[in-house]
RNA sequence: GCAGAAGUGGUGGAAUUGGUAGACACGCUGGACUUAAAAUCCAGUGGACAGUAAUGUCCGUACGGGUUCAAGUCCCGUCUUCUGUACCA
């Protein structure tokens, strides 16, 4: 009997696929397209562990399935090879990031190839490749040369805005939050200097240079975007983050807030993911209200979602960073205010968040005038007001907002009640309904909705406010004080940023003497010998040449990691194009990604930025789709099962897990490779690895074994619980790995990796192999006889189920379906071509190597890939009769064999005619007979 | 605090979307083959009770109620666990 030699089979077919370009996608053919994409990996130094391929296997199954279904499938892969970790790794190992990145990619590729993925490698992209980032730089320039027209609700060339200024000035423009300080007319515009004009335009450009409060991470030596900060510390490394004012490039994603929100409704994405984007965009409607400051010409603008409570305002609170703080503070309060502002500035974001319960603040001494009642109300400063949200100032309504209430209580400020019949002495009443307004002049006796409207109308009439919509979404900081990223195609002429003409791109990364940024944020590119732009020669020259008339300094920052990943899915469509980021024909043919698989951790980063860039490229007519990813699936994370050796506190005793119950012990990570499936530790190996336990006392189980404690954690090198897919491929083969990862459970669910059940899946493949070799000595026995009805039934049952499973992405159940099919066909001794050939095609997406081998043994000399998917024929499943359970009052009494051809009434009649029914009824008349055809008959007596 | 998802044997997980709960696999038990082990194959495996047995009856999908001839599935309440998010005015 021929043996299932998976190693040679897998090697053979991987080679075959590579040589024959089996999975090359064709551009613009007369065939329906399907684009299946994985979130491309970050080639880290650690290589892949078994968790990484989960999504790749799922997408590969789907891609292969779609090929069988007659689609022209684009299923590419590449590398997100710019960014912080690659650089950190380079700093640690003292090598050039381009070298470590290349090495890491080579390792990744080797691992990926072993798993038999059907990627079209001819289309590979790398974000750190100059041929690629040339186009990232191009998009940056296009963004710079565009503005968002709120009238047309789309991005347009900046030239159109300049023409408006030249012909009618600024007065006619609808403004957003980032308004101009004052309007200007045509004559004024013409008199502006270049610097002044640029200052005006920078309020409109979709990427702009601005002095802004940023999240500065001293440890990493760079600024971070909001989505790169988790719980007040950096996502990478967990370092503290402080706020700092710096001149930075920003992306005006806020211009797209409403469209990014609206677009979500059309997408087939998991609801939790959409929710988290909605929350991140954070639309809230309310009113902006202006308060005059007594004795000053300045106004304080606040945003509120509760204009209906405007008569409940008893003070204003400004964020400590608010620009008017120093201006309006009275001399008597100056010292206290200064101290308070200083103290808050020194606290890191994390401290501020950790300590939300402590109420702090200080009085400015100034007063504001209530726009409707005319009352004087004190202006306070408090750090519960965030500079980054709304206007950085709030109108405090202590009776209607708990934070305002707490602040008022703490500083003994008045808490006027404006709600009828509601007690607000203990806590604020924060509900909108049910409540009726009181003590509020013309708002009295109105409910929330009516008062909301009336208050806004009154404010608008007086010119002190208007109804507005506020978004939480901030513009994204786009500069990083880092080396390993895309250089900005920007030089500075008299302090004004200028774009390098496109034909001179890419602007490639220069060599530098050290990659590490300085702690106060001087970027590594400042160390480059050659980093100035010669506008005459159109090339990079030495900074020493800056005196020369045509030479100007280049931007020293680089772009963030998400720059390259925001558009890579388009480059796969036409990766070699030198004239465009992708050709129009390719873009129109492939459209957008039909199926995108990746982790949910990118909800507010990559997945939001990509949508922003795609909408921009759409507005400017470069592409014809305005959303990048139609359907998205978040694969769950595969967790590691860490192993802990229990030891006494002093480290002198090692205790086996089951004996450690009532002893005081602590767990020490040990490498999972030293632990067997039943949790038994290879003590010798452990002590060789950790010699400090050489002389430790060892307490074993009564049976002499030493057991470890297991715990589920994230898979990571530092937890010694990493399982390498290479090892699984060596031991069981890639097909087993693929099937097993799918078999583990639903794709979207997180689950721990356990090798325990893998033998079941491996055994199944052996059985499958055997099925095709029945009877013959060494050979393959497949005959051309007519298949039995039973075998046909098994086949078509399987076709139907597997088809349904794939379409619903429940790959785990189709693996079970295959197991059942093979078991049944084995016991039927089915060896007919008409059964076994379709079965191969059915299995090919899941276990492609063994499928190819069996397919070729069938006598075919082409790949099984793309062979027509077997068609389900219902006639093979039709049974001549079915056994119905007959139940009385819901309890099954007996079963009855009935023909399927019978109608509902016929079944009922047949049941009633049966002697056993009559016996059960004992002469009574049934109240009701319920018949569900094909399922059940219930008689209610 | 808010939002979302989930809770089924010893374990991972099925259940045609309201129709015979526990498919399939792991593990475990017993058996076959073997000097032995591994591998392989066969049988059993939710619980309780009755029976020599085939089998039968009852209880069972976190907990408490409800709708229905019929509920793991739908509705109400409670508890628990994950996963986001958090002074958002």
C-alpha cells in the first residue's frame, strides 16, 4: 500500500506552482474578477508563528474556491516594511534597516511558501521600495495640492480655491471649525505676500504644516497619532506620552468625517468594527455658543450638546491649555493660575487619565456674560476639560452634567435647578427624557426637543451661537522624527514648504550616521550629508550648498507607518507601472477589494486612513471606487498556551503543578517545546536552559513525573509559548496545518493553540490517501464503473454542505464534512472516478498539495486549480421515504415510514389512519395535528 | 461607566436559523494486531434510574420566568466571561 508521503508531495507541488505561475492573475480579461486580500504583514525579526497564517489560510481557501467557480482571482501578498519596529530592530542589532528588512522578508517568504498559499508573487509590493514609495510621495503631493470644498462635498485642486480668492475673496466660503481669522476681499488677497498667501492656503490644504499640540513620546523620540496611543502610553513599547507643541505635517481627515461615517452603512463589515469607527469619528450634534468676557473684546466659544440647559449655566470652564487663559486672568489670580497651568502641563497623559477622580481647578478672576440672561458668570480653569475636543471650553451646567456638578460641589459654586420636579441636590440629572425645563425664561415648560430648538433659535437671532455638529475625529499628525519611513517630497524656501516636481521622484532615503533620534526630537535625517534640494539641478545635494541661490533644505521628518499601507491594495493591480500608481484599465477592472481579511486592531488606524485616502483619490478622479474594502472579516487571534514551572519564592524548590495547591509558589515561564501534551516537563532540558535551578529541590508527582501549569496568553517570544509553523509542516505537513487551523474553531473567534487534536486531522488525510488506493498493492485504484446511489448521495451531500460552508466562511465545519464523507466512502468502498474526482476538486482549496497529487494520479497533467467546481444535483439526495417521529403533545411515541411524495394533508390522513395513532388517542378526537413536511408530526390531544 | 459579543459533555466545538441537542475531532475506557511499544483498526463514551439483555423512562444547552404543539435558538429579568472604549461637554 502506497504511503502518504506529505513532505515530498508538498515540495513537488510548491515547486510546480512557482514554475508554472499557476496563480498569476490576468489583468482585464473577459472573465468576472474577484479580489481577495490579506492585511499585509510587518516583517518583524521574530518570523511567523502559527497565529499569523490563520487569516492567510482562510483567504487562500476562498481564493482557490473562487478560481474553481470561474473567477479571475487577484490574491496578492506583500510587506508593510517601513515603520517603527523595523527601525527599533535595526537599532538593537546595529544593522541598516534596509538589510534587516530584506532578511526578515526572506524569512517570511520562506515560511509562507511552505504553507502552499496561492499568492501571485509576481505582484509583490514592499512599502519601503523606492519604486513603491515614489507613489506614496505622489499622493502626498496631490493631497497638498487639494482642498475640501464643503459646497460640492468633495476634494478639488487647490488651484480652484486660488481662483475663488482671486475673483471673489474669502467671504463666500462655507467654513469649518478650522476657520480663517478674518475674511479678505480680492484686493487684499492680491496684496498678500507669498508667505501670507501660503498661510491662508494651509487652512485648506488636505495636508498642511501647522504648529500643533502633539503626542510626544520622548522614549521613542517621535510624535504619535491618536490611534498609536493606548491608555496614555505608546502602543509600541508602552512608553509615556506627553503633549507638546511642534511644527508638524497633518492630514485633514476631519474634512471627511461625515463621509467616513456615512460610508460605513454600505460596507459588509463586522458590526463591532463599524461601531468602533463610528465612535472614533464621534459625531455629536448640538450648538456652539459664544460668551462675551466682561471687560475684554474676546469671546469664549463653547460646544454643547445640551443647548436646552443654557439657563442652568453657572460658570465656564476652560482647558488649562486654552489660548485665552493668560489673557483674561486677573492679576489677583495670575499666580494661582500660572501654577495650576504649569502643574497640569507636567503631568503626562497617563497620569491625567489614571487620576480622573481628583477634582482640580482654579478661578481666573474673570467673568463671562450669559448671552441670553445677561448674568455675570465666573470663568474657571479645570483639567477635566480637554483642549483637544470641541473648543477646549465648556459651559458648565452642574444640574445636568455630573462632571460639572462634581466641580461645582468641590469649589462651592452654585447649582441652579432648571428641571421641573427633579431633585438635583445629590447628583446631576443627565437624562434628556423625561424632563421639562424650568427657571429658564422662554424655555420654561418645554421638553428636551423643543427647548433644544428654541434655545438655538434664540442664540442665532442674537448672533451668539448656532446649531453645529462636532466630531471627535482629529486631524492626523503625519510627521515622524524617524529614519525608516518615506521622506517627504518637500523642501523649504524662505520657510515656505514647496513640493518637489513629480518627475524627480522618488526622493530616496539618504545614508545617515546613526538611526536613533535625539530625545528632544531632532530627526535622524538631519545627520545626512546630502539632504538639500537643488532646484536648478533637480537633485539632492549637500546641505553645505544651501548658501547657493537654488539650494534649499529638505524636510527632515519622514512619513508614519500608515502612509504606505493606505493605498497598497491599488498597487497590486498594476505593480510594475512606471507612469502611474496603477493604470486606469487595471483600476477599473479590479475595482476594490471584494474580501479583506485581517485583525480588528486596525479599526481606528489603517482601516480609517485607507478609507480617507481612497475617498480622496476618488474625488480627484484617479479611481472609480470610493471605498477600499467591500467585505471584511476579522480573524480571531491564536493565543499561546504558556507553561509555568512552579517554584518557591526563594527559588530553591521546584514543585510539580498538582502538588503545588496549598504551597506558596510562583510561576516561571518555561519554553513550551520542553513540555509534552500531558503537561509533563522535560526537567533535564529545563535545567540545562535555566542552570540557576541546578541545585534546587524538586518535588515530583507520586508517579515520578513533573508537571507544569498551563495558562493562555498572547503568543510571544518573551512568553516562550511560540509555536513555529515550520515545525508543524515538518511533522505533519502543510495540508494538515491548513486543515487543523481551520478545524480549531470559527474563524472570527480567538482561541488558544493546542497541538492536542492535530493527529485527528492528520489521520484524516491518511484515510483520504488510502481511499484512493483501495485494494491495489501499490497503486491507485480508480475505476470507471457507474457509482452506487449511496456513494452519489454522500458526494452530493458533501458538495452541498461544503459550498454552503465556504460561502458563510465556516471553514471549521467543512473539515468535519470531509471527514464524514471519507469515512462513509471508505465503508462503501467507493472507488469510482465519478465520485473520487469531484471530491478532489472539492478538497483542493483546503488541502491543495494532496489534491494536486491525487489529481495527477488520476491521469491529469494540469493543475487541479481552476477546475470547475462540482455541481450539486438535488436528485441524488431525494429519498423515497422518510421516517417521521409521531408525537403526542410533544412527546414522541413511535415513528412512521411515509413517502416523501405525500402532501401535508396526505401525511395527516396517513398518520390518523395508523393503528398506533388510534391506540394512543383512545377514541378521543385530536384537537390539532401539526405536520411540518419532511420533519415532524405532532398530535395534540 | 458606556458599547459590542458570548455562556452547550472532561476539552475544541456542531445543530439545515423554532423541529429527534451534543455532529466531527481530541481525551478517556475496553478490545484486536504485537515478545513489547509506536502506528493502525474496531467498539463504548452527557447524567440519573430500571432491566441479564435488546431497550425503556426521566433530567439536561449559565440562572429565573414567559411565548409556542415544539426553545440551545424568540421575549423579559439576573449572573458570569471576554473584546473594544473611556473626563467627548
